[in-house]
């Protein structure tokens, strides 16, 4: 399977770029029953699953903070059309700046502090099939395990974290569908109507999502506008969109990758 590389914590991290046919199969130690989604949250969950259908262009500023979250700010722009374009600049508290530019299947990642870069190819399926919706999102395997079926994700900028807020199908499938003690209410954030969903994830997900999560889901698009992850009574991670603009004109010139003359190519280090 093709791999994707990003820079986080000063090192290159390699992970899969192609969507699997089935993901999030429940582990034997985890609950293997579907969660009961509150009726007043179901519309928002459906929007999360297909968020990339609900806007054509986007510019967002996202703040990440907390004692278990590396402090950073990501500025992301996207154009989702016949050709997918994206760019992001993530500024970390320690001064590291990561820039990512996507022009359809071409991806370039640069670290201006380390003077390094990487050019990669995104899976053709992610680029050509992302508009296709799976016929079913949840099924059971022959041995009774839960399996979830995502659609292909076209967004490969804003890693790590911003992409999961702008297209949160992984959270909708892998977390909400197996969470417990779910409850929902209506609210407003960033002058946008939102559904507030909170609950507790599976034990195996506590390291990433805490033992309690609270998310604000945009009612129009399904984007996660804010997320809080707590352990005990303490919020340990907060992810907040502080600025959001939708369906506006963005010039293709804005998606030009920065020059990398004099930078070190990391491709040779991950082969």
C-alpha cells in the first residue's frame, strides 16, 4: 500500500494514503455494538460523513492547544472540484513551520526551519473516487466484528489534525459509532449553528480522545468547529477553528508550491 509522509515532532512520519475498503474493525477488548446516536445528533453525524460534499472551497485557521497537544496554528485553504487543490501552513510554538501544497495527486511538504522537503504522490483512488459514497457505512464481518466503510479522502494538507476537522468521517465512524453515554444539544460557535455532541470513547481510544469528548459540529457542512478532549475533569486537548470562510474565490496561484532550492530532499531517507 502506498505511504504518505508528514513532519511532526521533528521527524518524518510515514502512514497510509489510500483509504482501505474496511476500517475500524472492533478489537476483541472493545465494545462491538453500535452506539445509540441521539436523534438530535443524527443529522450532524450524517453531515460529518460527507462533509467534503458540503463546500467547494474553504479557508480556515485552526488552533491546537493543551497539555497533551503540541501547540500549533494551521492555516488551510482548499478547492474541491474536478481538480483538488490544497495548501496549509502550520506554525508550531517552537518555531517550526511546515508548509504543505497539494495539486491533485502531487504533494509537497517543506520544513523551512530544517530546510528539508518531500514530494510525494497521492493515491489515484483518493483523487478520482472521493466523490463516490459507499453504499453502506457500517457492516458486520462473518465472525460478527463491526466494520466501517469510509469514502476516499481527497484532503492531504493540514496534517496532523486539521484535515480530520475539515472532513471528520473518521471521527463519525470510528469514535461516535462505538462511543457510550452520548448526548447532544444545539449551540452556536463562530456565528454558526452547531450540534454539540459529547460522550466517552472506547477504552482503546482514550490516549487520543481522552475519556470524555465534546465536539461542536457545523450544522451546514459537518465540519468540526471545536473539539475538547478531557481526562477526569480536566481538558487536555482543545482544537478550535477560529476563522472560517466557505465557497469563496481562491486563485490557483495561491496553490503554488514554495521553491526548494538549497533544501534537503528527505525521500532518500524513507525508502
